[in-house]
């Protein structure tokens, strides 16, 4: 079998869509990139036109993809844990107080299923400390020593709360801080600056998490993050 025959056979198995390239109107074929599947121009590298993969999925593919997204995901964080902090208004005294959470970056978080956080529409995603602690003692010690508004509570079931640094009352529902509404600094519509501190890990951290998201453009949280050295 010569190279031409091999190439022709390989190309015949490529998955195509009825849509055309937005740049040159050639056919689009399914490709695999750093951040997952996408439709790429068949005329590449002369043309670099692309379209999102999920835009032209079949109904069954969309249903299967949505079902996978709703399942708890096993993830691995390789080198750093990110503590993200910001300020919100205390509902009790109406003063600005610090709240924190776990930040998962799209380029530092690896999924067993091959997903990327950008598949859910996030460049960085925030989780409550109760979702990952107290099993991770190294992180817990650093967090409780440095961030005085974080409190460890409970006897049978351990959880973590934020306390206002002014009136010492629990903030919101008491749990740290997985609310992505506009009232928190982690909300998609918030204009508050966020601060990120990175803690080096001695070994990779494995977590089982549930992600809430949808097929949507990526939310650019990283644009308003300032790094703490």
C-alpha cells in the first residue's frame, strides 16, 4: 500500500459536518486539540478556520455529553493548589470582608475523562473548602493559619465557614464559598478583583468534584485575578 492510498483511506474515515468553514467555505472535519475536540478547516494549514465542536453535535451526542458533564469528575492537580480570595459585603454589618475558595485553573487540572474546564465554560472554577478538606492536611494547615476568617467547624461532619472580620458573624449560609451569584466576588458578573495564592504540592492532589456548567463561551475569570507572591 503506497502513501497516497494510506492517506486516502485515512481521510475517508474522518468525521465531517454539513457546515462549512467560516473563512474559506471549505469542508470542516473533526479535529482534536489541546482543549478537546473542534471542527477545523479541511484546507488547513492554508486556512485556520474553526468552529466549536458542541455547536454541531447530533441530539444524541449532546445528550451523551450532558450526561457525562453531570457525573462527578475525578481530577488531578499536578503542581499547585490555588487559594483564591476576594471581598464581599457582610449581610450582618454591611462591611467588606474577605472570603476564600479553591481555584481550579483550566491549564493545571487534569480529568480522567479527558475533559477540560473550558468544556464547562470556565478558565478557572471556584469550589468551597468543604468540598476537599479536611483530608488534605497540608492545605488545611496553611489555610487556617493565614486566613483568619476561615473557621473549621463540626464534630461528626467537618465543614468550614467564613466569619466576618468585623462583626464575627457567619457569612451567607456558612459554607465556604461555592455560590457563583452576583453577591460574591466569585460571581460571573462581579467586578471585584480576585487574589490568587499558589501553594506548591509535594505530590499530585486527586479530587472527586461535581461541576455545574453548560455549553457556553468561556468565562474569563483570570482577567481580574492578581497573583500573590
